[in-house]
């Protein structure tokens, strides 16, 4: 072995032995001079303490922290001078281990290179007046200024560890509470010229991070784990912190933060980002007041989120929040329903209006480039927002274009069923997200359907090749460009509902839709569904909150009223034809009110007013009708002889004018109900003829066996009748004809019960029309023999004989 190497080994051995002896000596020195060293430590620490510092015991730890000397301080207490008032101990550590610079110790000073705190609680308390127990560290620096040499002994901490430490910042004046259960915190600090730089690993449970205790805590009961890098700049007083990633409750975040310590009070800026974060996980990191609002919504898949939090450790206000998110092909659940295939860019801030107090009331969720599908209806919202999370109000522009048949998914076959055609929606809306029935939505814009076929279920009404446009203007609903077709009927319409949005939710039965209706031709048989009572469609299984809107829409259509002003060139119903028809109709919950009906038919005209009350398969009507100069044969044919069997259009000729006031029944198929008609009928006939009327022919066989009563010409006849089911009461009636004159009174039974008295002068009245003087004509009427006949029914057979009761 070379000589120089042997000498080197000997020198190293001597140095190691010397070092060991030094450590042993220091350890023995501390052990035999514990009281003196403990006093030195207390004096060193006391330089920065204005209160009580108690170290229960001190033990040296040989070889730990070599070449430094390690001391284990036990039961360390640090309390400010006002502890007896507020009862908050600044530091209570069961184990407080420090590493001391050995050379500094021999010089009579304490230089702490490492601190380890185990099983401890740190409580930084500020009362409602602003006094803090951290004042225990606020010493008078006058001596330091007078004797700068003392400042050279300031300790620079190089390594630190915390294990099982409860750390609390309780600021009663600012209503802030930060409480962390530190499982482990291990790091080191370097001291460049600009300040210091620290790296540390953290594992902590955030029990409370309340910037405003009145509104709850952020990241409450969330585990935080990460490797931090922090630094302090002496020039600007800023502490910067960076961690990537920081796991918060199991979700990784990139975090950058700045704490500005030279400001009074200290403020901060924290920036976080997470590339894949579930909505519920994100909302659960926020304060309870914000959680409550955000949890009204949900997104199924993770989203990319970034957030900035800016605030102050003084005052009691909320920190300023700004959150952005990017959503792609997600499923969004809202109080109003579920939106599939949802994509948008979103942002949130609680400082919507600058200068207004930061908080929920001043918050906004803003959405751009929003697109999705609601019950198979695709739509876009170029810009939408939800304002004021305390009472969220949604606003935006809603646009959609889709096949009309897609509406069936939305309506669920409860109101109408669509096929063919297209639909588009362009709406500007403002709606209360939660209490939309209390605070009515505001909607402006239009809904258009083109060339669609649909079946309106409550009325069993089928329409084809139909189009319409709904326009929302302020609170009103305006309907125009409406074209509906049912079979051969073509109708164009324009309508309006005043105060629609308010009535839609509060009082749908008060909705009044005013229609202007025109048609070149209308076949009433194709609209018989309106005769029947409104029928509720089969109830389908609802999907989520859609039921609210669908049920409300069905209720509005079912209970709402319509006021229709109609002008129709031609109206067809079975054999009936009317031209130049006009009518005012008002639908009610139980029927239809008929006003100002006027039309031309059978060479004359008809006007009518009345009401139709709908029931189960039977509808009751009450009408007042005026008929002017209609062709009797055509008129009776058009109305199916009004239910009469023995007296039909085949028995009539001439022109009829009449006034009626009758009630009756009509089926859902549009047929008169037999025996249902009741009321009064005033008839006026001109240039009439009674043809083949069997009751008179029967009488003629008995009284005038040689006269032809099959064609009786009646130039003029006025009569009054009372109809009661199948019984018609004939008020005294004079029939003056070309064949005979007859005075008629009694009851005519359409099925049974006929009892008619006839007074028949036997003279031939053929030339009576030549007598111009009415009085003379009246006298001549009864000259000669007058036969008094009674036609009545007995045991189901008609009997004709002398009227023994005539006086």
C-alpha cells in the first residue's frame, strides 16, 4: 500500500473519530447541562415570542440529523398574552423535534436547521375586534435596530416535517374558517438572495375552507395530496405556489397560486385546471350555497374545467370566482328535462355586474355554441345564460329545425301526432329555472310547421298538408300563415291569444284564442270531431320533467276557449249546401256558442244564434233560427226532413220563411236525435203545394171521394207549431188551397198520439182567390156545408170520423 494512501486513511480515521467524539461530547454536554441548554433554547425562541412559551422536556437524539445535534422537545405550548380571554392556544405540540447546528451551539447560539412537529394543533385565532393570537410573535424591533449584530443570529429553517397536525385559521372578524388535518407534510427550504424557495409533499384533509362562514366551505372534507413548489420574493412580498397535480378528493388538478403578503390584508389568486372532472365532483368542491344551485344540473361524462379564485384573508365577502368548462357530446340533466348529445362552452362568475357585491345574487352561468337534442328535437343556443344562482333565471336564443314527426317524441301521443313536413323554432326566452310557474317565462320568437299531417287526439281530428306559424310577441301569442286541410276542406286562419304566457300557467281555462277563419269550401262532416265531447288521450309514461310541460299544454288546449269569426264561400254537409257563409263561434269547456250565423241556401237565406252543449255521445243544442224564402223541397232535403217521417220533402213545393226557437239533440256523427226536438216554430209559405200528404188523402177519401187531394196548391199559409219530441201541436191554422179550405188544430204524432180536428167547408174554393176583399172572402169561406172531422189514433191505428166534440 502506498505511503500517501496510508497517511490519508489515518487522517480520515482521526477526523471521523474526532467527529464522533465531538458528537458524543455535545450529547453528553446537553445531557449533563439539560437545564442550561433548555434555558438557551427558550431564550432563543423567546426573542420572537410576546406571551407564554413552555417546553415540557428536552432530550437529545444521538446520530439523528448528523452532523447536527437533534433535540426532541415535548409538550410545547405557545400562547399569547390574551389566552385567558379567548382560550385559543397558538401551538400545542406533543413532540417538537429540532435539529441544531453543532458549531453554532459551541459558539453559544442556536441555529435550527430542521423542525419536525408531531401530534400537534396549530390555531391561528382572530377575534371580532381584529385582535389575533399571532401577536405573540410581534416583538419590539427597536433593539435590533439599535444593535444590528443581534439580527445575525436569525434562524434559517432548512427542513421541516409535520405529522398528525391539526391546523386552524379562525378569523371571527372576517367570517373565515380554514381547518386542515395534516397527515403528513415534508419539505425543505433554500434561501437565495431574493427570499426563499420551498419544496414539500402534502397529505391533508381539508375539514373547512370557508372564505365566508355564513355560506359554507370549499373542498369540505376532501383529501388533498400533492408535491408543492413554493417561493417567496422579498421585493414584492409575494408567495407563489405551484403543484401538478394536486389530488383533491381523488381528482387531479393543476394548481398555481399567489399570496400577496405586503398587502393588508393579504390577498390571493388561485388558478386550478382539471382536464377530466365530473360535474358532481366539481360542484362538491364548492361552498354549500353554490353547490345547491349547481346540483340542479348534472353532466354524465367528465368535462374539462379551469377556475380562478381571487380573494382576501380580511373582510367577510366571498372570493371572486371565474370558472370555464368545455363540454362535448354529454348528457345534461336540468329541472326542465334531459338534453342528449350536449356540447357547449361554459363559464361561471359570481361578479356578473361589476361594482355589485360578489355572491350568488350577482352570479351568472354563460353558455356559448350550445347544441343538443331534447326528446329527439335537435336545437342550438348561440348564447344562453343562467343569472342569479339564488333564484336562477335562464335566458338565451333557442333555434331548432327538424322533421315534424319528431314532435311525437316530445308530445308522447298525448296531444297530437304528426307525420310528414318540417318544423323550425327560433325563440328568445327568459325563464325561472326553479319557480317557472310563479315567475312566468318570457318568450319572443316563432314556431313554424310546414306541409305536415297531424292527428289532434282530443277531437279525433285528422288534418293533412297543413302549415302554421306561432309568434310570441311580449306576453301575446299570434298565429298566422295557417293552412289546414281535412279531406276536401281547405281552411286558412289567423289567430291571437292576449296575455298567453301568464294564463298558460295560472288559468288555462281563461285562455281565449281569437280566430279569423276563411275557406273556399268546407265539408262539415270532416270536422264532426268538434261535436263530440273532448276526450283525453291515453296517458303515456312520462319521461322525467317533460310531464310538466306536456300536461300543461294539454290542459291549455283542453280548457282554453276559441272565438272564431268565419267566412266560407261554400259549406257542405251531407245534402246541405250553403254559400256566402259567415259565423261567430265561441268554444267553451263544455260546448260551442253560436252567434251571427248567416248563409244562403236553397234559394233563400238563414240566420241563426244558439249554443251546443257537448256530452257523452249526445250533444244538446238550443238555437234561434230565421229562414227567409228558401225552396222548401231543397231545404227539407238538406236537413233530412228534420227527423219527420210522414211529412217529407216529397210532400212539399214552394217557398218557406220561418222562425224557430228550439232545443234538441245531435249525435257525434251529426244526426238529429229522434224525439229530441222541442220548441216553437212559426212558418210562412208562399206559392206552396202539398203533394201526396197521406193524412189529407185519407180524409179526402171519406169526405171528398171524388176530389184529387194529391196536389193541393196553397198560395199562402202562416202557421204556428209547438214541437215536443215526436209530438207537434198545431195551433189553429187556416189552410186555403186550390182544392179545399181546411181549418186545422190539434196534435200530430210522428210515431203515435195523433189527434187532429179538421173543419172542412164542402164548397169548392177554386175561384176564391179572385175575391179581392178579405172580409168577403172570409164570409164566403164557410158558406154551405162544413164537415167537422176528427183524425185520431186508437190502439195503434189511425181512425177518421165525425168530430163529435165540435161546438
